[in-house]
C-alpha cells in the first residue's frame, strides 16, 4: 500500500513537472522569437533597445526556471553543500540590499534588524541569502507596486528569525496547506508571472537543511508574511 502511494506521488509530480515546464519554457521562447522578428522592422535605435531588454528579461526567466529545476534535483540527491558557520544578520540583509540595487523597485524594500545587538546565527550565508531573495521576489511580484516589502531580522529565544512581509493579496486559504509543495501556484496570479511554482518548495528545503523551519501567516492588516529561523549563536551589544 505504501509503495503504491509513493508511485502515485511520483506520477503526480512527473505530470506537474511536464505541465509546468511545457508552459514556462514555451511562453518566454515564444516571446523571444516574436521580439527577435520585430527587431528586423524596428523603426529606431530606441525601439531596438527596448526589444533587446525584453529578450534579456525572458532569457533571465528561462535561466531561473532551469536553476530551480536543477536545484530541485540536487536537493533530491543531497549534493548541495552547506557551510553552516556564524554569520551576522546585518551582513546578510546588506547582501540582500545589493541583490536589488540595480532594480527600479528597490525603493520598496525596507530592511531592519531589531534591537541594539549584533545578531549572529549559525547558517549558510549563500543559501540563506537565496531564501530571502526568493521571498522578496515573490512579494514584489504579487503585491501592488506602490506598497513596501518589509524584511526584518530579530532574536526569539535561541533562534534568529528572518521575516518578509508584504501588503498584497496574501495566500488563499485553500492553498495554504500545500503552499510549500512543488509546483504550487496562486490560482489568482497571472499565468505569465514567471514562476514554475518551485521557489517556496526550494526555500523550505534550504531552510530545513540548516536546522530551521519556514512558515506562512497572513500579514497584519492584509498581505503575506513568511518567516524562517536558524540557530542563534549570540547577540553582541554594539
């Protein structure tokens, strides 16, 4: 019985993978092909520049999809290395700020570390930065363009907590139980939102591999709030 259930789950994931990949590869490829064709008839240099940017954007979208698929396979195989060492919360938030420095919507991201102490956690710097980047990307994608995305770090008991809050539509109640499953999507989102539904699944597994948990709560006043924790090493008064 257990073996049969495992096979059904494998089949479900395979079908979800094929459906997701077929759509998420086809959409940017169609866009790239159409824009490339338009370049032949572009009226001026400015029009060529705009179309080149669109091609670059769609190529980045394909790269994110491939990266997510490869990382899912690497997590399944246990081949992603983790360097669990003491790191400061302030440093990882600074690196997060740099990740979005060249973007037009960078002004929406509000970062803070609560308290007067330097908070040190035991975590992999690169993978934790990736989790935060994923959560902020999702928040910027789904929340209204005139609303902020707040990222804060704080100590709670013996844990260092990172929290990302937006003021968008939040997560529908019917999706919350399977929010971290591979290929889960918000049904009200645009089909061209650029996500294969792997980001939160990967984020959860990266957090769990570091001895932490990630959870979702509706944000106070409306919106989405994701938080995850890692072991707290110490808090040093500045």
